[in-house]
């Protein structure tokens, strides 16, 4: 971002925040401190958010109380609290829950914060928060899907570099996969083709569909346009399932394997597709594991490389007790200062474009920064209920019950049925 843009956005932000502060302070003050009291819910670690809040709100007329929930329990707790009239003012909302809460969120008008300013400020994955009625959330964090690979196994197999393109995976099983006399895997090149025992299987499939030309972050007739029965999507799903087909030369994985993460930690899996946030867990899980990270692979003929990214935005609920104060806090939580602090604390890449121009010097950080720019998301109609849809999509093909094209048609119909 050049100096002129920085000055303009700084002036704009000042007047927005100053105006909202006046509204907030006049409407709702804590009798003891004269601060606007706000509540924020999310699944981010409370230690991180509390530290962030101290830095952001110390000199402001705001006090934000944060409550952490397990990621799998946030949806249930939030929907019940809203129904009972005791919901928070703001929420760190995963993109996958956005459609479920669309009518419960206070949209930021484009007169307040224009689409141009939004796109100049945030990575492209954040565009999924842009709706006709306004901006439903401001990007807060992104967790890109990347490729972890075992350096020792690659060296032993005579593979010099990590694969960049999917067609390279057709040769890897011959070099990296090992089977015993009974045909059981003692080591696998890559975990693809199944669902239950592959960590992040749904997200890996989504990434492949995004690379095929599907658009999971856009809407068509009120439905995310991702599952299509055209040849591109069918080829992507067929490619995925080949790795669990015993009749294929790329056969590397089956349902008898442990989870892909466990196999990778035990040096029984050469390539593991996981999220950037898993890096500390992998290091703790096996301190002796010699592994590296690379970008999520792409088709060789693709002009642009995409990956899936877990996007989280900070959103204001319509039921907030103080809309003005909540909006002010939202802008602060989505500011470059907040994004920089969050990145430094978590190791995840920032969502602000102005901060992604210079990647960290360490090898993992540079991959994550690049992957943040390449990340795309999926407007999920219902995360819990959609996972079985993707599982059936894969298992209907591997079980011989359907071809990829017809399986995609069925999956899309089931997903449409989840839209409420």
C-alpha cells in the first residue's frame, strides 16, 4: 500500500471510529470506568484475544469481554444464546457459518465502508463476506491449507523436491509407497481417496473443486456455486478417488490406515495436507520428525493457484446492545495493527494485504504468507450436515455406486436441501 492510500485510509478510519465512539460513549457507559461494555464470542484462544484486546482497547472508550468456546460447540452455543436473548454483541464467525447467521448479523453498509476499500485492504478470500445488503463481517484471520512433506522419506525415495503440480503425484507412489508381502501399506506416499481417516478430507476436496473452476465463495440463486457436474469438477473428484483404488498404479491409501495425521507423525506417510495452524501440533507430536512445508499443489495448466483457507471474520449481531460501540470494536479488531499482532502471536498469516508484501524470513512463514493470498473459502449451508454429503460423494464413487458426474449432481441436491 502506498503512502497516499495509507493516509486516505487513515483519515477515513479516524472519522469512522471517532464518529462511532461518540455514539457508543453516549449510549452505553459503564458507571465505574466510563467505558462501553461489549461481549465477544469465538473459538480463538482466550489468551490471544485477551492480549489483543489489551493492546487495541486500552486507550479507547471500550471494554471487550471475550468468551472462548470449542470450535465444534460455538454454533450450538451461539444459536441458543441468540434465541434466548442473551447473545454476545460480536462474534468471531467462521466463514462456514456465515450463511446460517446471515439474517442475524448487522451488515456494514457500503456507504460506511466501500467495496473498493474492502478489496484494497483484505485478501481475496474475504470477498465471501460481501453481500448485497452489506458487509456481514470483516476478515479477522485465515488458516491456509498447505502441504507438509517428510524430508527423510523423500530423500530415501530419491525424490529431490516437493511436488508442485498434481501430475507429479502420479509418479510418487512408485518411489514413496511401500507394501509388505500381504499387500498392507507400511508406508504411503499420500493420503487421498478416502474420507473418514483423512484429516481435513472435506477441505482437500473443496480445494480440488476450487482449482477445477468452481466458486465456493460466490452465490447463485442464494446457493454457493461449488459442486458442479461438469467435466472439470468430475475430473477433480476422480483424481482424488484414484489413490484409494487398488487397481490403479497410484494406489496409496485405504480405510485400514490410521488417520493421516497419525501416519505422518509416525513417518508412515510422506505427504500430509494440513492447515498452517497445525504446525505447532506437528512439532509437538514428534519433535524428531524432519519435515518441511510447501504450497498446496495445483494443476499444471492452471494460470492461478488456489488453496482452501479457513476464514474467520468479526461480525456484529443485530441483537447487540450497542451497535455503534460494537462496530467501532469490529473495525479495530480488523485493523492492520490487530492483524499484525494476531499473526505474531499465532504464527498464522495476516489478512491485511498491506502486511503480506514482505514475507517472514523463515521457510514456513513464507509458504503461509503466499498461501493466504491464494486462499479461497466455501459458503457452507451447514458445516455439520454437509460433511456427510462430501463423505457420500467420495464413498459412492469408491464403492462403485456412482460415476463422479452423477455423484456430484446428487451431492449438490443434498447441499441445496440444507439451505434454510
